[in-house]
């Protein structure tokens, strides 16, 4: 298999797992506190990666002993991204949180213009405008659906946007770090520090009373973190960043389609969502706008 084909497969794996992530989080929060879920995701991901690296490359653990300050800041940003996104899913819906978290790539592009002095193109300006217009349509339409709990919805959207900002910060700092350190060494620290930060605030006692199905769900969430980030690193190694970014952008579409199917099936284990034509139109505009911004920016960088 050619490297390009491998990259596409790895990027598709990342998009696939991120597409189902918010739905799994929405189900898990019914029985487990959000902060405990976040800690468990980091803990499982760290144990899986650490077990692999102990066999393959024990020297990668050296970065845990004396990490650069930039890596510490990156881990803190990723910590809030996970927790903020978890709260966004809790207060709104999987589809809503998945859409608003996609403002992270837009913020990352803006940081490129401001901090890395990248030139903005006409295509990118159009992409920004389309994405903002789409968010406006989507937000106002969904707000009417959540009129009975407007406060929680607004809080959820705001927290999700801060999580997107944290992700953009993480990605920008990571961009500097990968030129000097291996991805797996960085991920070891990026999983370990949030696990330590959140440990004093978690409550593990409810976990001992969960059925094996709930435990499997938690393991899936942890494995999701490990697999998605590992596949993303491999995708960037085998193919162009522009191709990877375009493929990953489809993950909100996976979430929307899945939630639409679950709503039509009238399942009892996840809250149903209401989609109008305005909701679908707004979401389509957001994905289109982000596609234009990421595609042009990444292609130029490649």
C-alpha cells in the first residue's frame, strides 16, 4: 500500500472515532460525573500508550521527567479542551457540541495570521464568513428548540467555544514541539499531566457499582482518545496535512447522521434531537466554511 493511501486510512479512522465520541460522552454522563469521565479518558489513553512504548521505545519516557515549559502549557490547554467539550456535550447535545467545537480550526487559522504572520487569502475570508453565517443560523434555530432551558444551552455553547479555543492553543503549541520531539513522547506527557491535574477532583466510587456495559463504554472513551490521536499522528506522517484536515472535518457530519438515525429509531438511551431545515443548512455552511479555511491554509503550508 502506498503511503498516501495509508494516510487517508489513518485520517478516516480519526474522523470516524471523533464522529461517535460526543454521542458516547452524552450517554456516559447519565451515570458518571463529567470530570471523572475526562480523567478516565486520559488514564486509559496513557496506560495504553505507556504499555506500547515500554516495549517499543522506553527512552520516550525521559520527557516525563523534565518537560519543556511549552509542553506543560500545551497539556494544560488540552486538559481544558477535554473537560470543556465534555461540559458542552452535557449542557447541549452531541450534534451541537460537535459543531461548535469545529470553531477550533478557525481559531487556529487566525492564530496563524496573527502570530505566525501567514497571509490571508480571499478563499479564507470567504470561508470565515460562511462559517460565521452558518453558526448564526444554527445557533438561533437550536436555541428555539431549547427555549425551556435557554440558560443551560447558552452556557454549553460558551463552554464549548472556550474548549475550541483551548484546542487551537494546544494545536499551535504542538506545531512548535513536533519539530523537536517525537509525537509519542509528547502524547505520553499530554495524557499524563491532565490525568494528574484532574485526579484530586474525581469520584471513583460510582465506577465500582457500574455494570459491565457501562465499564465497556468508559473503556471505549479511553481507547477513543488513544486510537484517534495515534491515527492522527500516523496520518500526518504518511500524507499531506491538507488531505488529513479535509478528511477530519467530516466528523460533525458523522455525528449529525448518527443522531438523526437514533432519533428516528426513538432509542431510550440518548436524548433525541430536533433538526429543522435551518439547522441542517446552518451546519452545512459551517462545515463548508471550515473546509475552505483549512484546505487553503494547509495546502499553502504543505
